[in-house]
């Protein structure tokens, strides 16, 4: 996606995968300070671990307690969370006004906290395996809580911020989907996740992880280059 964007704009840049171990983290981050490096993305399991190595952290990333984008500004490494912008776009896509809305977020990790920032102003409930240990800006309940189904059924928007759904499993039974609300699944697979496909079949408004991936990537690209992201070129690389 990013290499397609560089090519579309005629920029001499490349986007490369760095598969590192935890012991390599500090050294790798120091390497990002080089003058020919614009920055990097960060994914599981380092979205929190990188924070202690950065020179500055954006307010939203700090509140989400997760960084997914690093920008090198003259050797100074600043951390941001572009997932928040991507999820905001998904919220707009499903026509949900966060203010006063009842939102149920499945999960309590970095993606869930990014979703919380994107849904600022909503009444938030997180469904998580360990509700007593979760550090999130809202109410928490366990997956085995008998009230989960009534919460999800009455939600204005349900967000899946867990990895569940890459294959044929669903994080919830179909009967637990919102009656009239919207469904956002941050997981992206070709053809839509089982959760998104079922929600669509029920006539619910949906957004999946492909759109979030595109929009968070576009924001990151603009932060690194100062250029408007070529969305069409980037979107084309994501087509099934």
C-alpha cells in the first residue's frame, strides 16, 4: 500500500517489513533516527513497549496507551496512533454519532483503546476476558457475564477489537448482534469477516478492517512525507 503510494507520487521511498525480537526493539528504534528514515509503523506486540523509547507521544496515543506510527523529525522520534483516525472514518461510514451513543467494544487492548478514542463522547462498555485488570475508559464486563447479550443487542455500535474472526469463527453468536445498530470489525479478511457478513445479511450497517487499514495508512503516509496520500493507488492494492 505505501510502496504503491510512493510510486504514484514519484517519490524515492520504500516501505519494508522489520520482523524483530523484543531484544532488538531498542536498537531498531535507534536506527529510525537516521536522516533517510521518515518513520515506521508498529504492530502487535510492540504498540505499548515502544512508548518508553520515544521522545514524544501524541495526546491521543497517550490516552489510548498505544502507538502504531512513529515519525522521525530530525532525529527526534514522535509516536502517534493513526488507528484512531481510521476507526473514526469507519464510525462515519456507518453513520453513528458518537455523542451519547451506546458503544460496546469487544476487547481491551490497544485496538480497543483506539476505538474508545474514536468514539469519544459515547457511553462505552468493554467486553474482555479479564475485566478487573482492564485499563480502559469505560465500564468492563467479562465474556461470561449474563448481561453481555442484552448489551450487544441494544448497542448503537458494536466494535470487534479482538483478533477473532480471521477464519470462520465469530466473537459473538448471531443472536447477540445489535437489533438496529451498526457493526465495525477491525479484523480484515477478503470478502469480509464472518461477523461482518452476518451483520450485512441482517441488514445492519457495517464497516470492516479494510477501510480502517486504508485510512490509518493514509494518515501515516501524510505524516511521513508531508504529501497528500494517493488514496486510489493505495486502495487498489487492498482489493481482493
